[in-house]
C-alpha cells in the first residue's frame, strides 16, 4: 500500500464515497454493494498506481531524474525507490498489480452477480482499458500529453457513475453533474504534478499535458481553469435548480484554490525558490520536515495542496447530501 502511493488514494476513495452518499435516497440503494464498490475502486486505483511505476521503470525515468539533479536542475527524484534500491523486483511488482486488480475484479463480480447491469460492465472495461493505456499499451496517453485528462475522466464521471449504479441500480443526473467538477479537480492534481515536474518529464521523454502546452503562461491559464471551473459548474447547477442551494457551501474550499494558484504563479517566476510550509487551512501536509530533508517540499506542498482541494470539495458535498438526507428523514 505504501508503494502504491496511499497518499493519493483520496482522489478515488472520496469521489466513490460521494457517489454512495448521493445515492442514499434511491429506492434500491444497497449499502453492502456500495461498500464493495468503494473497496473495488480503491484496489483498482492502487493497482494502476503500481502499473504506472512498472511502465515508468521500463523506460528508466528515475535515472533521467537523477541526471537532472546532477545538472543542478530541481527534479523530484523519489520515484519507485523500492525498485531502484532492489528492495523489490519487477516480478514482485507484477504480482502486486495482478492481486490489486484481481481483488477489484472480484468486488465487481459480486456486484454484477447481485444486480447485472450492462452499463456497469461497460464502465468497468472502459476504465480498465483507459487505466492500462495511461502509461502502457496501446496508446500510452501519459506520453502523448493526454494522461491527465484521461485520469480525470476515470476518477470523475466513470468512477462516480459506476459506483452510483452499483449502489442504486440506476443513474441520476445529480451524480453526473457532480462528477464533472470532481473530474476537473482530479485533472488539477495530475496537472499540478506535471507542471512543476515538467523538466523531469521532458528529460524522460514523457509528454504530459503541461509539456503539450509548453509555456508557463499557457500552463497557468489551464491551472486557473481547472481550479475555478468546478465552482462555476456548481453555481450553474444551483441556478438551474439541478442542485440544492446548500451546494454553494463548496466556496469554503475556495481559499485553498487561491493559495495553489498563487503558489504556481510563484513557481513560474522562480522554480528554485524555497517554499514555506502551507498555511493550516490547506489541510494535512504530511511529514513536512521529512519532505524538507528529502528536498521535495517544493513539490509536495503544491501536489498535496491540489489533493486537499479535491478532498475538501468532496467532503463538503458529502456533508451537504447527509444534511439533505437527514432533513427528509425528520420532516
């Protein structure tokens, strides 16, 4: 689980839990199938994270990062250390990937046994195909600049619609509408990662969306859009009465988005500038002292900041739906 980047699992677990909470009011809601769906999603995410390490190792991205560091260029060199240190082998990694994905498949199989739905089958296979193709055969999306967008589709609409159908046996417009801003905020995590790690990705010949946009101006514009369009979508949903006005509580998350944008503008001005520990309202920043010692504080502050924006966005909407559910129960 540690090697599968458990710190990133919030970007799959929270959207999955959000889909479950939105589905609570459905007549055919099944809490047991909902739990299996969430477990399956998290296991599949872990397997895909390890698969990403596998394909990156095959093209030796770690060595290219070390070379950048030797040249005095700041690069995040902590990449699959369990392989480069020989603590684990590629064979170990393959087994772990298979086991994670097998567990996810078993969860999906149980759900389909209880309530067979072709839409779930379609979503599962499309997600598997896109996940493998992220850094592997046949498209290698992460090497042609489309990886971030593909992950946004997987962890936003596909994930939330799949979990919702598994939980409620139908699809509703409310979860579709909520899944779009979530998908964009997932893209924001990956895009923030690729923007601040652009030189290392270029050295490894990994064509991310940030490299595709080329200039800092274009990258900052994209970051502004990924950060603020989710709020706009929620506002439009409320104005058009597809969403309850309580959804506007998501503006409690806005200070985090503003901090991240400012931090990325500072990065564009001076990539080697020191980064102070983010303010408390940015949420959990892990072991900050450890990040500083490892020389990755400049990366982790922005990456964790983007992750925490998504996390709080999901938590706020989860709480809103719980409040709405309780109000129906007691009125």
